[in-house]
């Protein structure tokens, strides 16, 4: 099992990918890693768009959509605890993964044509909800990168801006 990070945490978390399910409308897979002697993880579902042209089939990630990160049980509760330990939010987490977490907005960062089955996919996770009516301390500020490669069974979650990562905990916890 992959360790969540190497010697010292530097903003990137590494995961193994297991249990890949390839549907016609979404791909789902489980991400897992080892942290502090425990296995942590969650289930990720990404919407896909399949197009056929002549004799070739193209599989893309559906843009202007949202991905879902859902619980796989105790390992997901431990994932929330690990995120709290590493991202240090200004609030206390419930230490439990939500039964129905909100979907997360994303954009695809791959610049060239890609094959979702074999290439490394780069996503930017963010909160695209209109928050203009919220007070500053009530806003969900999320900006992280998520990469995955289904052929190598590896994924990573990467902080890109200070103060904009910890709110992933607020989205995922009860």
C-alpha cells in the first residue's frame, strides 16, 4: 500500500487506485493510502462522455459537471482525520465522512487529446457555487488539483494555494 506522502508532507498526497468500474456515463474507483498506521480512502466517481467516430471510440471526462467522493466506511472516516491533520483547517471536523457529501466542481487541465483509460488525467477541483450572499467565514474556498491514471492505478491530491485546500474537509464530512 502506498504511503500517503513521502518523508515529509509537501502538499501532495498519493493514493493507489482499486476497484475500477467503467460505465457508459461515469467511471468510479477507490483511492487508498496508508497514513499513521491506518488505511484511508474514499470512492471517486467521474462523469464521462463516450463518442464514436467511424471505427474509433473516444472517452472523455464530461466537462461542466461535478465529481463525487463518497464513503467506503471506516477508511473514509480515517481519511477525514488524515485531511484534518495535514490541512489544518480553522475548524474542528466531525471526524466522520458524510453519507451524502456534496459533489465537487472540476475542470480538466489536460491540454491535448487524452485517453481516460491510459493517460494521466489532471483535474482542478473548486467550488463553483455562487457564494456572494455568504459572510467571508461561511464561504467554501476550495482549490486543489486531483490527478489519476487508471493504467498505472495511481492518483494524487495536491494543494495549490494556501488556505484553499482545507475546505475539502467541510465538503466531505458530516
